[in-house]
C-alpha cells in the first residue's frame, strides 16, 4: 500500500506552545492521533523535529555549513507523520483530523522509492 508523509509546518509561534500546561495538552492530542491511526493499521511512524538546524550547500568542491533553516518561521517543518493509504485522497482524509491543523498546516506527499 502506498505511504504518505504529512509534514507539520509552522505553528510554533502559537501561544499554546509558550504555556507548559497547554503545550503538554497539545502533545497529548498529537499522541492520541498517532494511536488512533495506529489502531486503524495505517500509522508507520513520525517524530517532532528540533528547531535548530544546519544547512549544507555544495560550492565547487567544498561543502558549506551554515545556520538554518532560513524559511520563514511560519514555514518551518516541526515534525512529520507517515501513514499508509490507498491514494492521496484517502491520505488527505486521514490527515484532515490531525491536531496540528489547529496550529499550522500539513503538507501531504506520497513517499516514492526510487
């Protein structure tokens, strides 16, 4: 069955994340979604990502390392979830219930093995 990744984008500036109690409740909602999708036999994994990153770019024969990401804060990928679904429409139906939509947006892509 095809696999799809939902990238959790933005939302880090939402006021809930600044309050430890509200942030804990939000993370519990994310975990509950994971469990619900796991119970459906669709969940294949996912993680949150640290906000600090490094960007690597090749320039001639050297690789340059700089601080990053340089995307607008609203567009930083904060994590992802991978699921199985018959097609993109079915994946969208599953991700439509993801709690991240209360904080930012999800970008859904099919995983391709090349």
